[in-house]
C-alpha cells in the first residue's frame, strides 16, 4: 500500500473510531455488562478451526476498537490486538479496562507486524471488512504465516467479493470490481454504523480481491486451506444501507436469487515434521 493510501485510510479509521461505540453495531453497554460480540458465523468458524479458544495465544488482526478481542479474551484466550489506528487502539484499551479484561495491543500495519510477534500465535483471527483495505494480499497472508506457530490456524470471515461490488440494488449499480485491479478511491461521509454521521476524514482507498486470489495467496504463503464456505445470509450489512430480513439477517437478491454475502476461510500453518 502506498504511503498516501495508508495515511488516508488511517485518518478515516481514526475518525470512525471516535464515532463508533454504543450504536447498532457496537453495543458498548452490553459488552461492558458481559455480552459477547461474536456472531454465530464467527463462533462457527472458531468451532470448526480450533474448537475452544481457552488457553490459546490469539492475534486479532485489524482489531479496531477491540470488541472481538475482548470477547475472545473472555472465552479464555490470551489476545493480542493489532491495528494501524492509534485512536482505535486507545478506545480498545479503555473498553478492555472497563470490561476488566487484559489485552495486549500493538499499533502496526497488518502486512508488516513487528518481528517480536513472529511465531507466537496458535490462531490469527480476522473478521468482517478486512481485506478490502489491503493492497498486497500476498503480504497479508505472509504476515499471517509468520505470526503463526507451526500447526497454528487462520480464521478469516469477510464480505464476499460479489456483494461488495454492489452500490445500490434499485437501480442495480456496481461501483467496485470483483477481482484486484489496483486502488479505488472513495470520498464518502458517514460510517456503516451511521450513514448520516460526519467524519473528520472522508477519503479511503480500497482494493478488490476475488475468491480465487484469496485462496491462492493463502496457499502461496505456505498455509493449508482446510475449509471454505460461502453464505447467502449475514449478520452484517457491508455498507450500512440495507434493511435486515425478519430473522435480523441481511440478504441480497438479484432477480430473486440470493447472492453470496459472506465467506469463511480456514487455513493452517503446517506443523513441523517429526524429528
């Protein structure tokens, strides 16, 4: 990612972090009271990969304000949250203190975490709205591989690249590609938590990554892909503009047919050969 793109995206996420908390996505009161922020999709991914996180060293990649990090720590994991936004990390630290949960928090680019973290983790956990901010997906997957111990796992849950193409449904407008074709610059106020909110920094640079690239980059980084699932229902709305169905899940239909909304990718770093 260019220095300019990194600067713009960090400023935008700093602004979002100041806004986020006690809204339709981030229920701070519930979290402080003991609720978990992990959805059934994320819990299912964890069950399929590692089962119980209790006692595991977990790196929460792109942790934002720490809701997932705190929820994983409450489940017994020792959690290190990594994010490039200092404002996000400050809010995560405050929330962890209010929740009486211990977190380690590291300010770093997800593609270039500090070498002191290499080989430390049983699990790298990254969910929802992750890869569109990454230009060099090979570097991101390579960073995951370096962070993991031999035998460690990656849990990646993110918006499906097909649904991220869609700007509006009526009329149907696409404003984003399916496959990687370089940077796309957007200038838009508001956030997925509140489309009407005002942000101090509104410009972002985002990148498309198709499913073929995502799987191939994981394999090229030396990870063994063990599971891939595409889901047509999601607890999350990628642009903060949809209305959920009666079951509180979001779906996108084109000509009456459901479009993939989320995917789960599970991978593993091969264990060391027996000596």
